[in-house]
């Protein structure tokens, strides 16, 4: 009987040990491979390369992503890419392609949220018809609001283009008592100097009687508009501009004294 034969019993034990060793090696290799993949590593020609995570979105979404000329995925997705240099193209039928060279670093996260594809054939359309031509027009930093000046009396039209299918308009006027009334019939003018980065406040320059003043127009709450010459106690030839595009922080330049200050 084989189990009574010492030699056969020894050979059986050796075979079991070798089998267990091979199974253990296989398990270790599988675990190591899964660990490399799970932690962002790939194998290429016998080399281990660390991956980077790349998020790509575009307008319009669902456009093809080509890496080095090969279609890889569609936009509004994430890709795990081996570290290296790539030529990324975004394409869509009837649109002009977008491309740029990118470098993916191992164990890094890159975001490309700004690709905008332009149609091959641009079509213009009227979004709002005006009865009279405005004196001046300006747009907020967010490009949502358009401010049209209708006259020197402080009358404006505020247009909200956030919804292209339903353009909203509102007529606004600088409240009485904020802007100085010209004492003569000499020409006066009112122009937009600067929008604040809150997309709500607008710094205006009012020129009248050979002098000028600064008005801070609050387009959402007209009662909070201010005459900054009065509020800050400044007079020409002092010049005013927004500091860091904030409506309540200012640079004040005095060209006569050759000084630059700040106020809020």
C-alpha cells in the first residue's frame, strides 16, 4: 500500500509542498497585480508606470476624445492614463476640433473643464430688439448682464441673457439725489467705468459742468446706489478705480500730489 511505502510517502509530501509554494506564489503575484492596478499603476513592455487621473468635459458634451490620434473616450468622463505626454483632441460632427498638448503626471489629478467647440457654420440671431439705439453698452464679467445707457438722466436698460430662449429686461434709473444735476446747459455724459466682480455693482463716471463725479450703481437694489465723491470726500482731479474688482474697495489716484492710496 502506497501510504505505507516511505519513499512514496516522501514523494507525496514533496509534491504537496511544491504545489503549496506555487499556489502561494500565484496568489502573491495576483494580489500584487491587483494592488498595482487599484493604486494607479500599469505595465508597459515590462515596466511599471504610475497613472494619473484626467477629467475632461466640454461644450457640447459627449464629444470624442482622441489621445495621440486614437479615440479613447467621450467627454464628461474621467480617464486613468499612464504618466507621459499626450496630444489631446476633442471632436464632434459639425464642430471645429479642439486640441492641446497635455502632460500627465503620475499620481496626479488634471481637470479640463473649459474646451468649447465652435460650430463649423455660425448662425447669428437677434435676441432682443430695441426701439432706439443706446448711447453705450457694457457687459458684466459673468456675461450674464448687459447694461444699456438710454440717456444722460441716468436711465438704463438691464438685460438678463442667462436664458437665451427668454431674454429678460428691466428699466432702471439712478435714484434722485445721488447724481449731481448740471447747473448749465453744457453737455454732460455718463459712462460705465468698471463692473464689479459681483456682477451687480457698476462704477459710473458722470461728467458735467467741466467736472466729474463717480457713482456706484447697484443694479439689483437701486436705493443702495451711492455718490462716491460724497461718500469718500473726494473731488477732481482725483481719479477712482475698483481695487481687485470689489465694489467697496478703491484705488484713489491724486495726479496733483502724485500719490496713490486705497479706501473702502
